[in-house]
C-alpha cells in the first residue's frame, strides 16, 4: 500500500502523456520549449512549497498510501510527481483549448509536406463544379441531375 499514491500519480502522468502524444499538444509539439516551461513551473511550485514549509504552513501528514521517502523535511517524493503532473496538465489543457478555439479541432495541423504552398492551386471554375450532363438519374431518391445546355456540335463543313 505504501506506493499506491505514487502509482496513481505515475498512471495519471502516463495517460496525460499518451494524450499529449496523440494530439501533439505539449511535449510532442515543441519538446525543448515544453521541457523548459515544465521545469520552470515545477521549480516555481517547489519554491512555493519550500516557503510554505519554512513558514510552517505546509506539513506532511503520515498516510499508509505514500512511500515515506522525503526529498527535504516535510517534502515527500510524491509531491515532485504531483507538481509535474499539475504543470503538464495545465499546459496540455491550455494548448488543447487554444488549438480548439483557433482551428475548431484538437488535432494538430498536417505536416508541412502535405500543405500546399500559397497560390499552388487555381480556384475551380463553375463548369468544373457542375456535374456532367451524362450523369445517371438518382432513382432511389426520385432525383435527377439539373438539366444543362449541351454545347453545339462542331461543324463538319470543309472537312474531307
């Protein structure tokens, strides 16, 4: 039972990492920036915890689900993993919600090789969007394609 809390934190952290990998949100989008942001966040909260412990605001409660390993007086090992999870969760949520607001999807943008450069494709004309006149009717729904005017047949005068 002594490793239960740590195991739950690691399980939660691995699930969050899998979501990050799937949607390329934080570490799997910009790994160097993500590592820097995560390190700054965890460092800030460890300093916050240290100040709270020094002022005797925070203290460690003895429970049977924690390992009992201390990184510093009143600072359990599990706190480091919790702060890592907290910071990564905040950044994954921020990135996911920002992407959703900008693109309407959580999915990442396609790789640069799949994106056509600006001006690469010409706009389609109205004739390219019109179905061909030889399209078969849609009897199952009682629909037929719209009637289109046939182009005049080329003249055969002067050929022979």
